[in-house]
C-alpha cells in the first residue's frame, strides 16, 4: 500500500550528503501500534540470533533476522509508509524489505553502543540501502543514536566486534579493511549529530553511516527501539572476508557484483 509522504528536497539532500535525516512524525498512531506489536512479538519469541547487545551488560538485548518474523513484520512493512519514505529519499520506485532488528536497553544501566557501520556486516553495497530507527519512548539526544555526518561517503571500515576493552577491534582479518578509528576519543574532530526523538519520529540513515551511542541512565531508564532495513534497485552483492549476517546462509549462490535479489526478501513497493 503506497502512501503519500512528506519528504522535501532538503530531506533528500541531507540524506545524500549527511547519510542521515530525521523524519518527524513519520508514523501515525496506527503505524506505531503495528511496529510496537511486532517489537513485542520479537521480544517474546527470541531467535537463535538473539544476544546481549553489549558483552558486559545483562541490560541490553538485541535480536535480528528472526526466521519466524517475516509474517509478523510483513504487516508493518506493507501497511506503514516506511517503504514510501525509502523510495522518496532515493528517488526510486522499487523497495525490498531486508530484515528487522529489535533492541531493548533496561534498568538505566546499559552503556553506549560502540561506533560501527552496518554495511560492514552485510554482503551488500550500493546507494539504495537504508535503515529506519524508531523508539517507543521519548528519547533525548544524549540517549539517542549519534551519527558522523557524511561518513557513508568515506571508507567502509573493518567494523566493531563490540569488545569490552576496545570498541575498534575488527571482526575480520586486520589486513582486508581499514580499522575503525577511535571516534569516541576524538569527538571534536568529527561532525557528530544526534536528535531528540518522540514516538512516531523516525531516523533514516544509510547503512554505511558511522553511528553509535544510545546509553540509558536514571533519566532514560528504558529504551525500546526497532530498526527496519530496506534496499532498492541500486543494491549489489559485495564480497566480505568473513561471516556477513545469519540471513545470508541461504543466498550464497549470489556472486559479487550481481544485483542483490533473492526470493527470501519481500518486495514491498514497485513491480517486477
């Protein structure tokens, strides 16, 4: 179901140049209710991919690519305007749903999420990659995600394994991709942006944009968030030197450079 969305030329320019844009009130109450119901299903039906988001914390849960979740999230991606926002930001017609990821930081004790790029974990590249991040609580900027503006246009780093003692430790062999810079120790040299968000607001970012943050504390004791990732026509298979996501195990026949397509990905906008 296609819906008219309010995306300005400034939004498009910001997404292309900064790699991130805030979409205020992108979801109405019914949209948000569907998203929250899907999030709750994921929380109650963890998959084998579920884990603590942060190795040192019992207070940060995450799950992604749940094999049983597609029918649940089909309602979300087909009946909310997220795919229409993706098409408008890309200036494209076709949109496919890639996968869901749920996060739950609790008790005011979960620390910040290390800086990373999502694309480094994925065997896909291209311009038409997008993640929509939304919260079911009001979140001040200091507890929200942070982004390094324009970083999607720079190097794709050997992204973080989320190690406790060094957030820049890579997930792949050290000689195949440049190591993550220590952004947190040199924040002043980076163009970092974050946002105050309310339920219904959505942050859209290219999956190659460096992002991290989102600690909770006594003022923001809980953060229930959902990320939904989509891709479009300009998405191609990329070689990665190691494991590239649990959902790629059944599409190994795709070769680098081929269009990123597979029957397991739900097409939610456009026609073949």
